[in-house]
C-alpha cells in the first residue's frame, strides 16, 4: 500500500527538516537563517509530507503584487525520481493562479539540467540570463543563472 502524501503550508517548526534537505540537495544551500527568513509576510513555504510527518521536499515562493517568484524548490535526494518535484511545482503554479498572479518566475543554474527539464515540461521558457551569477566554489569560477518565466494569463 502506498503512503498518502500531503501538500501543506510549512511552519517554522519544520525548519530543521528543511535545513537538512537543503544541505543534502544543493551544492550551495541556503543558510538556516535565510530559510527562517522565508517564513515572513511576503513568502509562502509549501511542503510535501508523508503521513508520518516526514518532509520529502519543499518550495518557497514570494508574491509581490501579481508576480510570483519561486525562490527555492528542493526534494530530498533520497526521494528524487518519484515525481515529487513535479507535484510540488504543480502546487506552486496552482497557488500562484489562485492568488491572482499573472506570471511565475525563477532562476536556475545553467548546469542544473534536471531542474531545467522539469521547468520546461511545466511550460516555463527562458527569458534571460545573469552571466557569472553563481559561484562554483573558491577558485572554480562562476556559472550563469537562467531566468525562466511561466505566464499564467
């Protein structure tokens, strides 16, 4: 029998699980302080949890007027490949639509082919580029950030 999953709004009490997933999933993870700041007024933190309350992944969005920016989407590496990222991204888009947004915007490392493919499958298109935006680590150079948009109207 497959365990039921729940899409929920996360609370600051979920922060320790978020920090753990972020650290495992990203080469340059957001700090605990930055993640904690995302529980502020302009943000919404969505999570995908099991019945046992285990966090599988999360997404952070910020809405300013009618524009939603996907700040972060992160699935525990042990849980990747099961469609959870797609499910969470669909929820982000649905939340954006229901809040009156006209566009969802994001940026992604050029080297992150898996994420870029996920976004392209959802209908996002490249709208710009920030040259040398992301550090590859000390002495390793930089890589571009690709800007992607999904019009909702």
